[in-house]
C-alpha cells in the first residue's frame, strides 16, 4: 500500500454534513448524532459562565461554529469562523422579509504566557442572508499579533434570534514561522477550507504554507499511537508519541499539489526536513469518529475487561458474536445489553468528537474519564488546562429544625501539553486526585449498571 498518493483516484465529496452512527449486528443498536466539532458548544445565556460543562454535553449543544487560526506574518493572523447552514436560525421577521440569521462575534485575545494579559478585543455584528445553495458561511477576522508570543483566543458567538451562546478557547503562538499555525488545508476539488486535522482515507487535499516561498514539502509518517491510558488511580507518567517516523517523503512544494493519505497513522507535514515542526494530519480509518464494526467496538472495552478477555474477542472467528456475548453477559439480558451499548458507545463517539488529538479521542486521558464517568457536571478552564467535577451524592443535614443540602464534587484536573501534532493534547494530573472511585465505576459497569457518582446504585 502506498504511504502517500499525490494523484486523485476518485472525486472528493467535500465537507459533507453527516451523522455519527454506532451499530452492532445481533443487538441491532443504532445511534445517530448530529455533526459536532471539538471544543465548542452551546448554552443558554443565563447559565453561569464560570461553569463550562455544556461544552462536553451533546444534549446542551446545537450551535457549533468551526474555528481556525492562521498566522500570515509576525504581525498579523486570521481567525476563520465557519457556520454550517443547518446550525443557523434564519428568520423572515425583518423589514425586507428575507431569511436572515443574526450573529454577534466577540473575540478576546490574551497573552497566554504572561499571566493571561488581555491584548486585544474584537467584535462583529453579522446579518447572514440565507443562500439556498450554501452549506456553510465563512468569515475571516484579522488579528494583530507580535512575534514570539503564546496567545489564547476566547471566542463567544451570540445567536441573537435564539439567544444562545457558543464559546471556544483557541490557543496559538508566533514562536516559529515553521509551526502548524502557518499552514491551511483545503479540499483539493472544492477548495473549501478544512477545519479538522483528521482526514478520510480517500480524501484529497491541498496544503497551503502562508509564509515565505517553500521549495519542498516533507511528510513524515508515524505509526498509529495505540497506547491506552492507565487508570486514574495509578501514578504513572503520561504517554505520548516518543518514537521516530517510519518514513519521510519529500515532494516538490506547490499549493496545488494533491495529497491523499491512504494509510492509518500520523503525518507531519513540514517545509524543513531538519526541524520537527509543521502541520499534522491524522488518519484513524474510514469510519472515524464513528464505531461501525465489531473490531472497532471491541477496542474501547479495554477499560472494562481484562486484557485476556479483550484478546479472546480480537482473535475470535466471529467477533460480532463475541461482542454481543460480552454485553449480554454483563447486562444479564438482551434489552439491558442494548441500553449498555447505547450509552457506552455514545460516550466513545463523543469522546472522539471532543478529545481527538494525535490519537483517537477515546484513547486520551480525558476520553477515558468521559467514557467511564460520563459528561462532567462542572468544567472550569484556565491557561494551563481544565478541571472536571463530578457531583457526589448530596449530603443532607439538619440543625435546629432546619435542613441544609451540601453538594460536593470529585475533580479531575487536566493540564494542556505542548504537542507538535495537536493543540488538543491534555494529560491527567494524577497527584491532584487521590480518590477516584475507579474500581467502583468499573465494577458498576461489569454488573450491568451505568456508573454515576451521584447515584451509583441506579441504572
């Protein structure tokens, strides 16, 4: 199989809006999701702004812009905002009677490496007129920057008609003219800007370098990162890509060069062979972020089952049947097994949506916590990372005829790690959470009970 193909073999379908589907043959469990992008979400305006738990809760998300930052020079950058047509609310309740969406974009640009000092603020008030033939609406916002800084762009977008706010935090830096922020990927056929580093198996792209002219493009191929994070109760070093590329391919650089990556793995694209910097592209297989085959669905079960049981399912001549038997054994009956499958793999897929970095989202430490514990009840962010809180059982007390209710939370703290491949790489700060209830959570799942810390005995 070729590592890299630079000639199209089939037509690119462009940026299609699609659902996320999970299926299993015998139990016929099918789950469909609307398209989501990581690190963005929706809330009602009245929600406490300090708690950002809605960003990882799909039931509270419906307005999902896409974001991309590209540095054009040492003094200027472009923030690109994408609205999918289906995400916007168009109304004819205006003097012209024309379907129009109203959106306000507010951007705060912070110096992240200087104590989060506010460096600039930008605001745009948009009236977006509906075009029946458009799938997406793209807006470019200029940013003033300086060389040698780390930045954090806090973006809040208000849908004026629905009074809904989408919020995102986008890090970038101007430390090198060779790093990932100096590249843009676009579809080869439709020339539409791509907002994800994850490509399909048969997808052709162009890679654009926005700085000085480049002679060559070097594509380093790294094998897929197949490690699984250790349980949160284990004080072990975090895992990352610490191996060299298997192969480096040199191509003559052109912004019209068609590139297709048919092999699963990590591809680092650079204009300097001697420096490990550039724009990374990932291929996680034809169905990602979905789970559509038994072989794919067996892998996340490593969180619930011992290694020998996983290996038995992997080597089974009938993996569908082995997977069904696994869930029926823990659920006790087919109906309970279907419910366990629905919840477990829903979490797996959304972990892929929210936490994808240089590996699949469910393989990350945030993905592990999300799959086993569910969406967090509290999320707080700062320049170093984010904290997740899970509500413990409510403590009720009485004194002098008065009753009080106290809420306590189990917190997991994640630190952002600088990574040449992805800005979405976070590791669990294990020494900050000594009591994790991990064993109780796994035992609950193995008894056929979906674990909830605030109601551990109920399904």
